[in-house]
C-alpha cells in the first residue's frame, strides 16, 4: 500500500497517523508548511511497513543533532528532515524509523561545498536519501540526510515540470529512481540566478504515534 494525504492540521495528522499505523502502514515522508493562519500543516506519505517511527518537533541544530544521537542509539535512523525558519533561526524537524547502518545529517552547505561533500559521502559508502534547500535563490544552501548504500546520489538542477518529466524519464532509463523531490519558485525563471540548465547537480522522548510538538 502507498498513501498520500494532506494538508492536515496537527490534530488531523496525528489521528491519520494512528489510523494508518493500525492498518500496517508507516510514515516514510513528511512535508510541513505554514498556512495563511500561521499554523503548521502536514502532508504525509505512508506505505506498508512495521516497526517504530518518531517525528520530532522543530529544534535548533545543536539540539537536533543531540536528539539524533539518542534515537540512533535506540536503533532508529533519520530518513527525512524538514527545515523551518522560526523567529529568524533555522529549526529542524526529523522523521526517524527503525533501521541499521550509518546515518548522518549535514547542516546547510553552499552548492560547491555540498557537491564535494556528496562525492566524499559516496566514496565512504553512503548515499543521499533526503535533501532540503534553504535560503533565497542565488544564496541557497543544501541540507542532507545520508545513509549506508551504494546509490549514485545524483542531484539535478531545477527544471520546470515538463523538462523535469523528460529528465526523469532519461534517469529512469539509466536505471536510477527518484529518492526525493523539492520544489521552489524563482521569480521570472525556473533557474535561479547564477545557475544554468544542465544534466548534473549544481550542488549540485515521544510517543511514536504522535507529533512531538
């Protein structure tokens, strides 16, 4: 089974998680954004699975890393991270699921630095399983979640939907599959200032059934 649902309020999302968990599904991806009323809304993707999962409330980088170390020691692994700016500070919200192997989280890196980091991670036997883009176009940074694996970890430049669909078909033909997907809007163009279209990256505590917030 594979289910997508949202946007949901915090209460609706909690109830939906409990319902789907009782049906043998587990949360594998979550998106969080602020609605016009300023309150958080949640979008989730669930698929068949088992085991424990934790979704944390937003924390600063120091506290988020400390939480990650604690949950990793309990046999959980970070699979998804969301970044929000609250009171001018970046806050990180994570989704952990039962797993094994190496698991790393990296704070915002400039595109060139992220590219070098990606190559080093791949050389060390890790693959990129989640990426978040923060900051304004032309001054953006990338946050990454890495796990044990031998994936190529290609990260594409931004494209409009038509071009992305064509590019995705090419990647599928090469034996690659989409692991994560990000959307952003650049005024007047689908390509941020300072970037040109191309084929390779320009980087190219809690009850497990509740939202910890």
